[in-house]
């Protein structure tokens, strides 16, 4: 009846939760394992952002990215990559052709807070080995690439930042897919040497290619996990997402 008030009060309007999609390259040879690892990371980020919906997808798993976009069509996209190379500047935007590119955040490897995290990792490793930083050689192992100069540039900027905040006896940068080759860079590094992989996860490059290159060089030091697998990374991603919303 016209003019009659409802017996049931209207629920107050609420804004939909913020949503984010963490995207990684994944492993074409074993897409399920990479999907599971990325899902675990998304869960860790979600614990830090309880009011958000955090999802994930790898580009290597067929249909995973498209399905995630259907679930969260307005989600901010966090690229779990180390540089603004071909994948983040071309391949990913092409997959997200209908997506507002303003919501494509800078990749993990270009976060200015990453060198400080690396420094903490390295200090802990030096303490564990009872080595002095000033007598230790640090080797940064990076991917590089043939399709873009950006991955090498990002790795060099990261390496320069480490040099600026540390006093290692030597800091060297070597690549898997371009020059200078990691196996050449790692020669004569000495027994007090640490290799830090500038990679987003412990994929095949970190598990197989880096150890093989270092073995060829006669490397006698310690090989760390990929920096993208560090326990501080979920916090870093959560902070990046919150900062992007405030802008």
C-alpha cells in the first residue's frame, strides 16, 4: 500500500570490498605447482588485508587469468615480476585488454623498499655463517632477457642500491639469459660468497640454472632462495596495494 512503511528496516549501504589479483608468469612445464604456490602467497597477503578480496593467477596456466578476471573484474593487478619487461609491458596488458591500466601496479622487483629487505636477508646470512660483510663477495643472479632491456636495467638498479647501503668486499651482477653470464661473474668469488637470486620465486631458474652456472664457476659460497620467496614479501605486497588505493 502506498505510504506504508516497511516492517523490515533497510540494511545500510556498504561499499564492495577492495579486490586485488596477484599475477605471476608461472611454470609452463608444471603450471599446477606454480598456481598452488601463488595461491599460498595470495592467502598470506589476504591475512594482512582482511577487508580485501585477494586472488591470484599465473599466465602459464591455461585459462587461469581469464577466470580470475571474471571473478574480480575491477581488481587491482599486482605483477609478481622483477621488472617492467615484455611480460608486464606487453603480454600482461594484452591479456587484460579490457582492464583499466591505471590499476596495473609496478612489479615487485621495482619496489624501492626491496633492497632494504635484501639487506636484512644478507645480514642474517652473514651472521649464520659468521662472516664479515667487508670480507664477503655478494653475487646477484638475475634473469635478463632478449625481448627487452628493462629486466637487466631493473637488476642493475637493484644491485646499485645494495652497493649503496652495504659494504661488501665486492658486489657482482650476472645473468641467466644475457651478458655478463652468471658463470663468468661468479669465478674466483672465494669461500666467503653469497648468491642472492633476483627472482620472484624459486622456479626452475633458481632451482636448476643458477646452481648449474655457479657449479661451472667453481662457486664455493652460499646460494639463497629467491628474494621473492622471503617472508617479508606478503607485507610488501599488502603495503603496495594499500598505497595504490590511497593515491
